[in-house]
């Protein structure tokens, strides 16, 4: 029997990561253009949240594989069903890739890593430049993906009213 909502821990991780990812996107944009004394603080915060997100996405992937998820509505068109699956794969891939790219970028640039983590890659400034550019471009892709995800969630909640948004909503579930 399929559940009607995601497991409470999966919902908690979803919303916690949503807040952290949005914070990371805005911190990232702020720190790139900030030459003030707060730049160092923003970079440190970005690294710490990035590491937290890496750990959280690993837990989330594990939960996704272990726990059953509610099915999408039966009347959802095939194309939308496939788009939903593909967009979730993209989001999970980006949530995993972004902190790993950041870690690799810092390693290649010879920058200090949080918690004395080992370098993922050797010191190589050309590789650093490539990874920094990839990290920046994928941040735009992540932001666009989050906007599409939000739009789809709102469409399910406000237009279709099919329970998809409610299945991931934080807090106790309403009885229908």
C-alpha cells in the first residue's frame, strides 16, 4: 500500500534543504560581488552550509531509496509524469553536484577546507577556474530548477488540487 504523504523525516529534510539551498544561492551571489570585510564571513558561511547540504542530501537520497513515496495522481498526463521524475532526478543530481564541485574547486584552488577535510583534487589553477565556472553555471541551473519545482508544486496545490503539494507540506496532515 502506497502512503498518501511523504514520511515526516523526508518532509523535514525537504523543507530544511529548501531553506538552506535558497540561502546558499543568495549568499553565493552576495559573496561574489562583495569586497567588504563581510566577504570572508560570507565565504565561511557558504562553505559550512555547503557541507551541511552535502550531508543532508546523502541522508535524503538514502531515505528516498528506503521509504515508499506517495504515487503521482493517476490522471496526471504521461508527459507531466515523466517531467516530474526527470526534474526530481535533476534536483537530486544538482544537490549532490554543487557541494562536491565546491569542495573540488576549493581543493584545486589550494583554499582551506572546512573541518580540515581532505582535498578532493590536486592543486591546479586551471582546474580551479573550470570548476568555479561550472559551479556558477550550475547554480543558475539549480535556481531555475527550484523555480520550476515551485511552479509545479503550486500548480498541484492551487490548480489541480490533487494532494501532491499536501503530501510534502510540513506539519500534520489534514483529514479530507
